[in-house]
């Protein structure tokens, strides 16, 4: 089986590639030729086919989809960049997905599309009784969520076979670039974590297992990964040796996260292999020898993190612009 992975060298992409190879697939990867993506691609030399290019380029997409049986579509601009530069992000998120669908329709094989969607489609749900399900109404309140929902609509109308996976929170294992999005999570919010390697397993299984066409599945870590925002932040910062930051650095407005009903997705895809605590242990391991220097640089790291917060010692308000005035769109069963 031949599978194309877009955004192949991102947070979930390499794990998806690993799992596809383990399952015996022939893998083609599409990503932009950045320094980071080329570094991540090096270990795969001779194991995969790589196309460097932009999904906004129709010629690149036509070449990428040629001869593939399934496409795992992960390439997407996420917050905060999607909210800071919404027009640019839309050209990639929506325009790039449109190009992918058009290229797939022109292909003789008409590949299955596995689309990576998001819990963000549900908007603020902390006032509702959990868990969130695939069949309930959607209330997107940020550009990223509207882009995801638009792509879901396009899939439904495309005439192609598809599987939609709505993911919970999938932060990276590696301690890399600091993301100000962390401060948008309210301390009392319910959230469900998913290890990126388990996300990779889920998309690989969705691409290769028969009988999943037309399903919209909720994909997250399960009960062992259900935590509050406070638990998530405190344990994550402790795992890195930084220590919990003042709660005043975090938003007081509910974020787009919640517990999720993953019974069907786990039964079909068998991907929930890492608990939240196990993932924290893996995070500590990725630091390796650098962990010895954390106590030395800890004050600097804490100051840097707090400087990124739009709430710490400032009037409280949303740091990322919302679009809550946009109309509520139908979701779940109504989209099928």
C-alpha cells in the first residue's frame, strides 16, 4: 500500500511515518524544505520517498498524490500563527487542502483521505457535561477551527473516501520552541492529552485498516490522559524541572479543550498506548544530559516563560483574537 503523508516532519508526522513503515506501507512524504524538516528527514534516507514543496502549489500536489492509495493530511498552520495571520493561514489550511482534494480527484486511484481535525471545532464547552462526542453541534470560535471545519465540509462534498480524526491536545514530546498558546489554557479546564506517537499510530491505522470510510472519530488519550489545565501544566513544568508558574499567568476564559468519547476510535484503531504520566517520563528522557543544567538556567527560563504570558501582571483578557461573532455552524451527524 502506498501512503502520502503531508506535513510529514511535524509533531505527529514522523510518528505516523514510523508506524506506516512498521505496518509495511510504502511511504511518500511531503513537507516544506525548512532546516528543521530536513534534519528530521535524515534518518529516513533510503526508506521513504520525499517531495519537498508547498501544498499551495498545484503542480507539487499533483506529483505528490500520483500512485498513492491513501493520504494522511497533517499539514496545517496552528495557533497562535493561524490567529495572528489568518489570511495567510487560510491559503495553506483551506487552499492547500483544496489543492490536495483536486489532485486526488484527478488521480486514477482516487485515494482515501485521512484528515486530521480538532477538538477546537467544539469551541468553549466547559459548561457542558463531558465527554464531547462526534455527533454533537460544533461551535468554532477561532480561525483555526473554522479552517478545520471548512476542510471537513470540503471532504464531505468531494466524492472521495475519507476518515476524519478529531484530535485532542497533542503537545510535542521534545522541549523545543516555547509556545505562548499554553497560557490560553484555564487552570480548571478539562483537557484530554494525546501522546504524539499515539496520534501517529491512529492516523496510520486509519489509512491502512479497511472499513473506516465515512467515519468521524474522536481521538485522544483516554481516561489516563484526562486532566485539568492545572494538572497538565504543573506536571509538565515539574517534569522539565522548571516548576509550576503562577496561576495568574494563565487565562481565566475557558479554552477549546475537553474530555472526549474515544471508545469507538480506540476499538477500531487501537492507538492508546501511553498514559499522561508515561508521556511525562518520556519528556524527561528527551532532555538527557541537558536536564543537569536545568537548575542553573531555571530562573532564566521562568522569566522568559512569564514574559510570554499576555496575562501575568497585566489586565486579564484573551491573548489570541477570537471570532465568536461568527455564526454557529452545524456539526456531527448533520454533516454526514
